[in-house]
C-alpha cells in the first residue's frame, strides 16, 4: 500500500514480467484506493495478477491492449485493418466495412466493446427486421469481429454478445430466367449493338433540348455486351468475367481456368455459344472485357445492365 501525504491509501502490486520480449521488466500496477477496494479484494486481485505473470502473461500489456480497443468503434477499425483487409478478398473487405460503418458504428460505436450486451445486439438486429438478409449479414460480421477480438486477447475470449442470437429466416434469392425472358434479353442485346435501344426523353423536357427521334437510341460498348452474354452462357460470377484475362482462357480445351475466384481456384467448362463469343472477341487488352481506359479492366456493368433491362 502507498500512503500519500494527504492520507490517501492506494493498493498496488509489483511483479517481474516473464512474457516473451519483455526482458524480465519490472511492472507496477495500481489496484485501487482503500475504501473503494477492500483489503481482501486487493489481495485477491494481486494474486490474480501475479498468477498471470507467473504463467508468462503480462497484465500491463493486456490492459494496454484493452484500452486500445475500449470502444466498439476502435474495435471495428482494428478488425477491418488488421484482419479483414489483410486476410480477406477486397470485395469481402468492402462488404464488411459497409455493414459495420452503416449499421454497427452508428448504433454501438461509442459503447465499451467488452461490455456490449446480447440485448444491444438483439435490438440492432430487431431494428433491421425489414431487411432480414442484411440484418443476418450484420449479425454474422459482428460475431466474426468478436471472435477476432477474443483470439487477440483484446477482450475475454468467451465474450461474444451475438453468439446466441437467432437469425431471421430468409427467402431463397435464386431465380432462373425462363425462355421468354432470355429471348427478350437476347433481342435487347441485339438492338444495343446494332441500331441502339430506343429511349424517351423525360416528361416536360423542352422540345429544343430533345434529341431528334432518330437519335433517341442507346448503343452499348461491345465489351459490355460481351460480358453480359458470357455471364448468361457460363453462369460465372460478375467479377469472374470482369477480371478474366486471355491467359485464363483455353479455347482448345474449352475451359476458363480462373486462378482466384471467390471460392479459390476454379475451372468453368465452356459451351459452344461461349466458345464462339470468345473466338470472335477482339484481343486489344489482356482483359477479355476491357474498360474505357486502354489496357484496364471494366469495373462494373450497372449502366449497361440497366439499359438492357
């Protein structure tokens, strides 16, 4: 116990750290003031700290780690930079960051990461019941974040407030186009690369600002049309086609040899329609679907797809 000139009495414990890299450093940890902490409580806390030190842990370092992630917002930053960005694909990182910054940080960001209760997580999940798929993704990301924090020793390992919260039931999101729909898309693609897809000016547009009727058509770039057709004929993911390089295409064997898809290395068997598309496609870039900038890949299909729809 340390007794100050003012008479204030403070319990503390000294120990020598045996943690790796600590070089047997001497540590000094304040337990608390007498009156707020009883003598027996101080002794029990001191025994616990000395036991940690004897087992090769360093209570001072553990406290510093916990202070570094005192809030949920700080834990989110650490989780994204040291785990997701470093060990997951860029698309996964962007998805996790969007969910955490849009939903978790506004609702829980200022709370102590260690003391977030299942009730708080349940309230956030319930608030998002109108979008059950997204609510379940937020719950999944939160569980992953707390598992990361536990493994790093940033919070107690069993502290995962989202662990026992039940997910919403989700409707199946997969639907296949029928023959009629495929025919309509095929006709729209044909128009998009020949005469153009017709459009109408917004209601109320002054006549002097309107394009002539013969110019009210949209022609789409050939790479975008190629990408949409390849997606239909192969069943590949969008980014698998947009990042596809000619070095991944084996026309002789009729295969796409993807080195790094969402699920790792992947081989796609090409049907005759996809083979014909690739045989006739220009090779002006290392990418099968080049973008507007020379040599660069196309980044998205939102506008062409909206036009086709």
